C-alpha cells in the first residue's frame, strides 16, 4: 500500500511539471526587437558614464602620480597607472548613484518585461552586449585628458642616456625634454676595439661623442710608423692615473672643432681615429646638430662647453708634455756636454801638465755650457787631480819629478865643467833655487 501511494505521488508530481512547463511555454513570449533595442540602450548608457569616469580619473591621477611622486620615489609607469586605477575605482563607487540618476533624467527606461521574459537567454545576452558596448564607448571617451596632458614618455631614458645626461648636459641647464630632442637626431652605436671610426682624408660631416671606452687619433709617418695626436675617452668611466699621464690630449668629441669654426666643415680630416676599447658613442649629423644648437641655447652651451673643456684641457696637457719633453731633452744635452768636458779634461791632464791654451779652452767650454766648479771638481777627483793641482797647472808627482830632474842636471853639468866655471854653475844653481823657491 505504501509503495502504491508513493508511486501515485511521483506520478502526480510528474504530471504537475508537465502541466507547468506547457503553461510556461505558452505564457512566456519572446520580447520584440524594439524592446530588445531599448533594453540594450537603457543598460549601455549608464555604463558609458562609468567608463568615462573610470578611465578619465585613472589617466589624470596616474599622470600626476607619475609626474609628482613617481620621479621622486622611483615608481614605474605601470605602478603609477595602478595607483590611478585604485583611485578611479574608489571614486566610481561614489559616482554610481549619480550616474544612474543622470541616466534616468535622460528619460531612459527599460521596456516592461515579465520576470520570465527577463530571464530568457536572448534578454540576458542583449543586456550583456549593451553594458559591454557602453563601457567601451565610455573608456574611449574617458581618454580625452590625453589631449591636454603632455606626453612624458620621451623623458624616460636608459642607463647610458641617463649617465650622458647627468655628466654632460644637465650641469648646463639642459632639461630632459631638450636632451631627448637632441637624442632624436642622433644614433647610439657600440663598436669593438680596432674599429676605424674616421679615416684620414675623409670629409667628416658628423660629430661623435664618446660615452664609454677610448680611441686614438694618429697620423701615419713616411717610415710607416704612427704618431699619436690625441686620445679620446668616454665620460662614463674614470680613467686610470697612469693612462691619463700618458695621454697627449684627452677629449670626448670627435669632429667638434667644426662646430666652432664652420670653415672647417667639409675639409678632409687630418687624422685617423681607431678604437682602443669596446666603445659606446652617439653620432649626430653635423648640420642637424648645428640646427639644434641654434634653436636651443642650453644645448649649445652644453656642447660648446664640452668642446672648450676638451680643447683647454688638451692644450694644458700638451704643454705639460712638451715641458716634460723639453726637460728630458735638456737633461740629455746636459749629460752629453758634461761627458764631452770630462773627456777633454782627461786628455788635457794625461801628461800631468795643463798648458795655458788647454786651460783657456776648458774654461771657455765650462762657461759656455754652464759647468759649475763643483762639477769640475768632481771630474778632477775622478781623474786623480785636486783643485790646487788644477790651479798650479801641474800634477804633484810631476812637480817633484821636475825638481829632481833639474837637480840631477845641475850636478851633471858641474861635473863636466872646469873649476873656473864653478862660480857660474853655482850661480846658475842658486838662480834655479831662487826660482823654485
């Protein structure tokens, strides 16, 4: 009995579902096309307002965050956009009622649909499409602040550009926008050591600014050797002291002299420039760089200051190098003259006597080449002479030997002469004795 009762309940429920379904299918009618269009417009218009508010607030706030806070705290552009979107979403919550009220004041009302019609798939699809189209139109319209906001993407530089800006251009008042305008007419290059940047005799119609690395400018001599004229080095790296001491000139700009003297433009370049290290540099067409310099005095001041600094620093180093070379040459010449004087002195004193002509020649040589008495005394000591012997003109041993020879000669002469000549001999010996005394 219980099973029979249960089966009757199930059959009644099934019959009830069939009846309800047939009644629902007969009662629910598909909305008309006019109703669907009106529904889509009614749902889409408020979302246009939401899109305008959301995108507009995000752009304005994100731009201000990027400009005022991002540069100071190092926020990226995407981080600034995220904070701007946060503000726009929070603001959207408060603007929701106002936007709905504004849409209602436009007289937009949804078409009268029964709950069953509103639950139909076609109705839900139209509502979704209307909202999506409204948000898309609103977001596009919300981008209107970009018409009044300066595009700051041009002031975002990579690491090399930032270093170049900070070391060369920023100290002269060049703004980031001006520097970007200058970079737009130039090109960055990276080349390995041994690369020939400029060939001797070519017309150099470009200006090269070394950022890192180094290069040498030289001329080829008739014997095939190379004479270094200049050494170029980038500003991004500090050079070692020993490298700086060996430089003839230290420069950053190749072809910059033609920017000062336009008569040099188009003339054959006198040197050959070859990289000695892996180098990063910026290349500008000379005519375009002159145009930027004419239009922007800050850029002109930065470029000319770099050129003048290179020229003045190069001249200073050149003078120091020339002075050092002159000192070395003077020392070599001095040693040569001292050697010559020492050789002549050795020859003069070789026989133990200094003749008057030899003394006069040596004194004149010493006076002409500024040989000091101290240097002469050292040379005399080297050959075994003293200053007193030099002044007397005879070596001490030679003086004793001459006395002994004179005495022996007198005795020999007295033995050969007769007694009648003793007085004359004695008188001669006495005379020699007085002279020697």
